[in-house]
């Protein structure tokens, strides 16, 4: 397979301009269309979980329970809860929801870049760009890129974990050992030699320098312990703030306090003391790290000879391994299935380095585990038990109802063909055809070309293990294939192998370009026709969206409620009551006028002035039959939402 390292390095070169241009164009388009997308039923609860998880770093004893969400990794939601509040100010008129959706889409684009890097491992540059466009312009993925804060970020992090991990594997042999030999030849023992060399440096170091190191380490540990526990330094800071509030502190501190709080007398001192505590809690980690800075500098002086003997490539290889481990930890802190990506990287490590991979893999998993623990507050109390409970929950979903091929089924009793059938129906026709062709070519290459087997086996395991769990073990799924989005990058790389074969049969850049345009056309046309409900896409095999009506789930998250709420805003009189089908007013509250009174449809004793219902892919005749239908939001025959009015 082609050089993966060269693909990564090429990102900063001019030849990477096309993939960067794709991302930039997508981002500029997103700036225009982001306000068109509605809120999913889960969005509010998901981001509230992220906000509360962030606050756990300030007050871990006040971490709130969010039910099953506690078993979902919060890392992306924590980051997005901060970035969303910043990004919503990019355009006037954006609300917090728009900032969230733009954050989701930026994460999707990061996933697109890592997908391109993955594709470059298997196909040439032109084919990699073409299949990246095919991947990017799948209507299902494009729409989910905005409204899905669960599965799209996990897909992006999963792909990044595999890509960065494979880069670390390919770099592990680089660098020069201290004796001038290649590290490839000494891989597995050079780190042991490093340990012995460091010990020898310590033996030869001056006694005074070693005593200084011990003293600095003990002082650093003492400061770190106090900072972590808040025993001495925190009460001291709080007392200074209290004295400054009363003007009794050291005069420079009094002046600084008056400068920052010019109207302090209007606010009780307890609030300023609490702000000091909050700031202290946020600064704990950097202060703890700084406490060990003197010991780190002294340690560098003690083993200077050993460190200076290391080649740059040796250091680069370890830094890449560290980056791979941290990415694995963050991926796991997005979804508990993240270790599967680490397993793929581990198999690649073992396939290349065999027994000598033991120590780097141990470091990889230890650092990854520590990263997960640090970024998942719900694990802090009992990490192993809570992680096991999270893993069990992910494979034992509650029995959601599923509309499949015209039948209402339980998510626990789906037929074996549920996943392959929906994959063939919700991806564009060219993607399906190229995927089948690529699978055949991959099987032939695996049988005839031994040098490709490891790379192809990774794709097969990436796709086969999750798909096998669903098909053979009947792991529950619902909302179509959204929980399996993380296998799509591997599926599209297989499609890229097929696409490379087809493009290779076309002579000239013009014909190749026409071929790529034909492959992209169905997806682009559907994105335009269905916008902003691209997630309801079905291909021509089932007759498009019209053919899927009444047979498959169409809009299970009811993102059409934004358009419905904006319509009611225009026609409802002041103070009108609006009944909304779904939890937490299902996102309608975000866009409804402030004077409107929102009620839940579960309250049958109230006859509302208006009612908003999501059809979830099928007509619900029992939805307020006494009210007249005022407006329907539809795409073709698919009724996504209905607005009704009292007669």
C-alpha cells in the first residue's frame, strides 16, 4: 500500500491544497446554511450533560446524574458546549443551537480530513480526493454533520484514532540509537538501553545535584498535594479576597481588587470568595504541573548526556505514540466503543513489530486509559465498574420501536439483514456499486498479494466485527444506521479501491473528471432537494424518499420542528397555546415566540390553539383529530411534521 507517512506530511504542502479547499468550501457553505437546521430530540439533554461534566472539574462533588447519559463519554459535548457559545457569534442572528450545529459540522470536517489520510494509504491521490468527495457528499452524512452530536463526532474521533495510530506504527522504526545504529534494527531494546544509560548518568552526577532533585521533587509533591486537596493555599487565597473586599489586605492587592470589582459593595463578599474558589479549581492542573517544573529541569541536567544522544526521529516516534494514545483516550471518552479503534492500531503494531511491540503497546493503552479517566468525570468514583457498565449499556439498548420494511419491530428482534439492507438503501447508488466492486477487488488482492494483507485485514476487521455483532449477535440498533456510522470510513475506503479501478480504465483527466462528477451527482442532487432534511435520504433502490414512506424511519429526531415553530410564530396570536409532541418540547421552545404557551401533548385535558407533531416517517391519524391541519412540512410524499389549529 502507498506511503501513509507521506500522506500526513503532505498536508502542509501545496499538493494538499485540494483537500484543504474541500474543507474550506464546506465551512463557508455551512456558515450560510447552519441556521436552517432544527434541533434533535436529544440535543438539549446531551449538551446539558456536557456542560455539567465541564463543571465537575470545578466541583466534582456536585456532579449531577444524567441517567443513561452518564455512561456516554462526554468529551466532545464538553468541548462543544464551550465552542458553541463562541461560534454562535460568528453570524448575527445565530442562536446557541446554531453554534452547536456549526461545532458538529467542523468536527465532521476534521473527520473528512482524516478520512482522506486513511484513503491515501490504499489508493492514489486523485482517487483519494474523489472518494473523499463521495464520502463528504453523502446526504445522510452531510445532514448528520450538522444535527448529530453523538455519532458523527465518534466517527471522526474513531477515524482519527486509527489514522494517528497507524502513523505512530510506521514511525516507530525511525531514529538513531545512541550508538549510531538504526532504531529499526534495535527496536524493542533501545528503550531498555536508554534506561541503563540514564541510570549511569545518575550514578556519575554530583551528589549536590541529586540532593537538589530530591528536595525539588518533595516540595513539588507537597505543593501538588495541597493544591489538589485545597488544604492551605485555597483558604489563604479566599481570606485574601475577603480582606481585599473590606480594604484590609496589602494595599497593592486592595488596588487590584478595586480595579477588577469597581462596584464591589453591590455584591456580597461570599460571591467573590466563591469566584476565587472557582478560578482556583480551574487552575489546579497547570499549577500542579508547574510545581514539578524545577524537578524536571534538574532531571534534564542529570541525564543530559543520554538525552543529547537521542536522535530527533527517536523523539518524534515517541511523541507520535503519545499523540496516538491521547487520541485513543479522547475517542473512548466520546463513545465507549473507542477501544475498538485502539485494537485495530494494536493489531497493526503487532503485525509489523511482533514481540517487540509489547512496551510501546503497554504505554499506548496506559496513556489512553489515563486520558479517558481524566476526561470522563462520571468514571472518577469507580472507573472500572462504571466503564464496564457503560460497555454493557452500549450492547443492551432499551427496546426502542423500529420501523423496518413496513413492520414495527423491537430494536432487540431485528432481522439479520437490517444493517446490510439499510446500508444499501441510505448510501448513494454509486457508493453502493463502488463498495461492492471494491470488496471484490480487495478479496482478490488479499489472495494474490501478501504485502497488502495487513492493510486489507484492518479494513475487514473494522467493518466485520461491528457488523457481525449486529448481524449474528443481534446487537440492538434503532434510528436506522446512525449508531454504525463509525464503520462508514472503512466502507468508503473499500469503495475508493473500486473507484480507483474504474478511473484507471478512463483515459485522460477529462474523462476521469466526468466519472467523478457522475459518482457525486446523486448525492449532491439529493442534498439540494432535501435540504435541510438530508438525513431522510433513501436511494433509488427503494424508490427514494417517496418509496421509503411507511416502510422505514424518515425523521426520527424531528428536526423539522424548527420550520414548524417559525411558521406558528407567524400565524399564532399573542399568548396562544401550542401543544408539542416529544420530550422537553422537542426543540420547539428554542425557536418559538416568548409569548406562546408550550404544553406537552401528554396533557390531554387541554385543547390547544395549535399543535405541532412529527410524523416520524408515518401518518399518525390520532394526533389531535379535533384540530384542523394547517400546514405540513414535507419532502415528496414524506410528511415530516404537521401543524394543526383549533377550529
